[in-house]
C-alpha cells in the first residue's frame, strides 16, 4: 500500500510504501541512500558494520532483515516531522489506520 505525501512549503511530492520494506530486506542501507535519508542510511550502515565484524559478515544480512520490518515506518515518520502532509484522503486514512502521527 503506497501513500502520497506532499510538502506544502517546498512543493515536494513523495510516494511511500507502508509496511515491509523488500528493498531494505535485499539491499540493506542502500534504499535509504537512494531516498536521500542520510540519517537512517548512516545508522543502518554503522550497525551493519559493527555486527558484521564479530560474525564474519553474516550479521550484515541479519540487520537488513531486521530493519526491513520497520524502516518504511521510520522514513514516513521523519517525512511527517519535516512538514509533509498526506496528499489525498486515501493517504490520510491509511496513515491514521496504521497509527502514524498525522
């Protein structure tokens, strides 16, 4: 399920998926980099590095799997804090039903 978010101050529009992040599952911190979400890209990358050292690289994929369950929620909450608002009634209702801060 995708929601549309608009920033009335900058005119930026974003379409964001609610729920499990398959891209984070397969590619770790790279989806955050492509979304220019530098804070979470750095956090995920640092945790992957820290966990990978004692596990000989196995921990890198485990962290990607863990973050895939809640990264989209973190990203949407950050966008809402930056001034984005739901772009339509469907998006507003979807965010309210999933208990996002709107």
